[in-house]
C-alpha cells in the first residue's frame, strides 16, 4: 500500500504540473459543466490568511513588524501547491470591503460587507503599482493558468456601516430598527422583497457584484445563506449572469436540514426552490455525518440526496459538505481518522469534493490569542473574536495549516483517485450494501463492468467485525485494495472484514459490475 500510495502521489504531481504548464493563453470557463458532472475538487480559502506572512510565528500578523497579511498577489505562489494537491477549483471567501462598526474581530468579519461593487482594500498589496482590481485579475488569471477555477463568495447581509449609508436597503423591525438575523450581530438583514415583488434596489446591488466578479474573470458564485432571498430574486440574477457567461456556476448555501428562517422578518426559500431558480448545486446535509451513530443513517442521507438531485431535468449537483468554514475542524471532532474518512467519501461519492484551507494537513484552528483583548485593532472591536475550532475569518491571522504529512498524503491520493475513478463515480449507480455491524456503512459505485466498494466504521473508539453483502462477488474476482488497514476476505457474495476504529476501506473490483 505504501508503494501504491507513493506511486499515485507522484503521478498526481506529474499530471497536474503538466496541466498548468501547458495551459492555453485564453481561459474558457467550464466550471458549470465540471461541477454538474461532480468533477470539482473545491478548496475554500480566506485570502486574508491564505498568503499571510507571519514571520514571528505568533499567529497574528504584526504590521508594525513588517509582517504582511494575505493579499491577491501573495496568494499566487500557493496556487501551484494547490494544483499539485489535486485541487481544480477554489472557493474564495468574500472579497468585498468589511464593516468596522459593531464589528466582530480586529479586522472585521468577511461576511459583513460594506460594499458590493468594490474590492476589500485589506487584500491589496502595498508593494505593487497595480490597482486592486488588476491585482485581483492577476490572481484569477494565475489560477486559470494552473487549470484552477475560481468561485467568489457573495455575502447574504450588509454590515452596519452599509446600513448607515443606505438604510433603505434593509428590513426594519416593529420598533424601526434594522434586523439582526440569528446571532450575526455584525450584520443587518437586507430587504430583498418577495416572490411577487423583488426589491430592485437590493437586486441592483447584487447585480453590480455579478458585474464586478465576471469582469475580474471569476467562474462562479457561492451564495451565502441563499435561503434569505426569494427564488424570483435569484432566478433573475442567475439568468442575467448567464447572458454574460453561459458556464457561470452558482452554488447555494442551502440544505434539506435547514427549514426555518433566521429571523421572523426574514424570507425563507428552501433548497429545492433555489435549484428550480437556476442554482447548479447546493450544500446538502453531509455535515450531519458527525452526528450519525449508525451506518444506516448515513446511507439514508446519501439516498435522499441522490433522489433530490434526480428530480430536475437540468443536471444539478451537491458538494461534499462534510466540513466547511462553519463546521468545527474534523480533527477536534473525531481525530485524524475522521479527516481521512472525509477525504475518501469525497473521492468515491457522486459529489463535488469540498475542503477548507488547512484541512489537508490537519489544522485544528485553535488560536492561543482567541477571544482575548487585542494589542491593536482596525475595527471598533477590541478583542480577537473567533469561533473555536473554525478557520479564522475575523482577524489578520496566520496561514491555516497543520503538521500531518499522513493526512496530506491521503488528501493528494484521494483527489487523484477521484480522477482515476471518475468514469465509474460520475456515470455509475450508487448501490447501498448491507453490513452486519450497525456502526458500519457500505456502498458501491458500479459502471462498465467495474466497481468501487467502500466500507466504513462510524465508531471512532472501537473496532468492529462486519460482513458486507456484495451481490455476484466470487473469490475469483480481481479485487485491488486502494485504501485499507486490514485486508478484507472475499467470500461468495460478501466481504468479511475487521474495521479499526474510524477506518474507511476502499476496494476496486476490475471485473464485476454490481447491480
């Protein structure tokens, strides 16, 4: 297995290096097609930290000591690294200016937008004569040279600063005050209108955002809390974007698990209505994996998600939302084993792979200065506000990243195998397989006389013995271990195996199509 892993990692580096070395001068957006074919490997980044230069290693960017936070330009050297890891798409968290009044954190939340037609000056390099827009274009062009597509995040709410400038854009409560959605105290709720009467002022604000990111060369948009706008709002905006770029992709932050509005004053549009409005995909509910105790719960979730996607005439897709910037680091939940399981589920399920910066090396996003009084602030918040165990989006802080070479190897290996298995995964049938251990799940993806079989243990404390039924399996079938710790025994019609705590096994059967 070690030799096989080293071979595929080396092969991944060669293939991806070759891809961007010989890329065309003119980029043609293909993200919508790639995404709806479940072929995206998406890596979410916060540009404010992605290229940050924390030379004294204290976790905070000390501008007085000539340290540099992340910018469009110092992010460019890391793009080659992502390409070599098998990433072909980046989700860039908001690049809009952030509010400084009633703010969270010393830099302000990325999602507290104070403008929708300009770029965040925090992301501009002071060492370049290029305008900030040209710096952004250069970053996106360099991503394209490496065959990396770029999704830009569209915030769902406005900052208090924006409310003070344009109060007519916002919903007011019964006392005439702007509405704070949920516990997002640094933002206020837009009045986007209703299905029968879209608020054109807010719509035009978002239209300006679309114009801006398309002019920069972006390939798609991820709509933050898309449920907060009427379907008609999105339908018109998505249709407008497609007049400029037919392949422009739209991803909705929405889930079957979310069924209520974030405020009594808020609109709530469910995920299916968003897909009908033109979104190419949504988050799904795979983040619930951390709560499942039985394999059957997980398998039922996959079946339900596949059924949801199959209802539409146009192709729709989902991301492997097992971990996002709103989720606690997997290594804090169930250790490195959980991260490895997430890698291989992304690689073998009919989903677009999705990871957060730092995931691939096991960052736990624990910051020693978290929620302590700050030495210096750039907002009206005097504290280093963070969400424990989640990537920092509130301060000028270090690059995300852990120290796990093992997880990094699995990350690269899994992304490469996703490519190798793409014909089976993208065209095949998802087939649940019966397992005798309640904590174990098993499934197969099967197509063209070949199958990928996955067996996992959701018990992260104890080993389990299980027998997995595999119709038509014979001892003579050619079974190649892709990712295992204990070798399963092939019997007539079944695999018999012992799964270590939290283990996931991946097997390739080159001469059997399971039906």
